[in-house]
C-alpha cells in the first residue's frame, strides 16, 4: 500500500527577476492516512511553500510528490481542481470568510464550485453536518461579522470539512486568536483526527504543535527533524 502523501527530494525555487530564492531544498517524507503532523520551523523556513505544494496549490521545481501513489506532475488541470476541491480542505490564519455573508453561505462555498452537482437538499445536509462538527449549528444565520474570532475560525474549519476531504491543512490556524479560543480550535482538530481525518498543521508555536502526534521540523527549506511527538 502506498502512503497517502510521499515527497521525494522536493525542491522549490522562486525566481523574480535576477533573484532566486530556494524555499525548499530536497525535502523527503511520507504521511499516512490518519496522521496528525505538525510542520514546524522559523519564519521563512519554507513551511507555507510546502503546504501549497502538498495541497495542490503550487508545483515543485524539483523532486516528486506522490499522492495516493500517483505522481502529481501527471495530473491534468481538471484532475488538480477536483483533488483540490474534494481531497483537501484548508484553514488559514486569517479565516478568509466572505464579508456580508452568513455562516451557512460561507460553509456552502466549496459546494458551489461543483456546478454539475448542485442539489440544495444534499448541500443542506453537508453544511449542517459540518457546522455540527464545529458546534456552530446555532449560528448558521449569523453574518460573518457578527461572530467572534474563534467562531470565525470554526466556520473556516466547517468550510474546509464540507466536502468530507481526507486531509485538512491548517496554516497557523490559531495565530490570530487568544489562547482560550486557540485551545478550542486545536481540540476540534484533535477530535477530527480521532475520527480519521489526516491533519497537517503548520505552526511555529511549540504549545500548538503539542496537539500533533508527529513533528516535522523545517529549517532553510530542509527537513532537519522528523519525530514522534510524545508530549
Ligand atoms: P514560512 O511559511 O516558513 O514562513 P515560506 O514558505 O513562506 O516560509 O517562504 C520560504 C522562502 O521563500 C522565504 O524566503 C520567502 O521569502 C520565499 N517566498 C515565499 N513565497 C514566495 C514567492 N511567491 N515569491 C518569491 N519568494 C517567495
């Protein structure tokens, strides 16, 4: 059986004008289905670049990325947009909710990309299930500016969950939150992982990384440590 995610000697060099930035230089690791991994490292070490590649948002300039055993380089653009929408969900530090839009409509958003399969009743079930998973069913009709930061991030998690993806990528998900709301967010990820979701969390905070079961440490674009988290 192949791993869910396998990267071999992955590299990414950004070129702008005469300037080349090596964001990743030869990262290799595997992630199995159901893992909870924290990717840690200082600012500028390549964490977000790695997430963009693993989440099919960007392509490496060297090395290989195999998703479920298949080289992502061989995916067509259509296949890439399907995996991006169905296989993975994203949660970012800045929540990225639509303003003047309800909680319900924000969670519905990923379902609207699949215009061939619009079925309001199925949508409703999926959205309600996602809102239940983050304990926000009672706020479905609130507008995104009427809820707290912690609740906004819970809406973002529900939005990431609505297509029932295999993997959730969370890039500094607690970075804009007070420690109590942050703890609640991490407990949601912990629960989702117990229910079988693969969680890949990017953080530079040790306290947040403690929720993960494995820590991959990146420095200057290289994996310098990859250990089980016993804390
Ligand atoms: P981290 O998420 O760990 O802060 P990043 O992956 O964002 O690190 O960045 C790694 C390096 O790549 C940094 O030096 C950053 O300035 C550079 N970088 C990131 N994105 C781009 C881009 N789109 N164009 C040019 N350089 C970039």
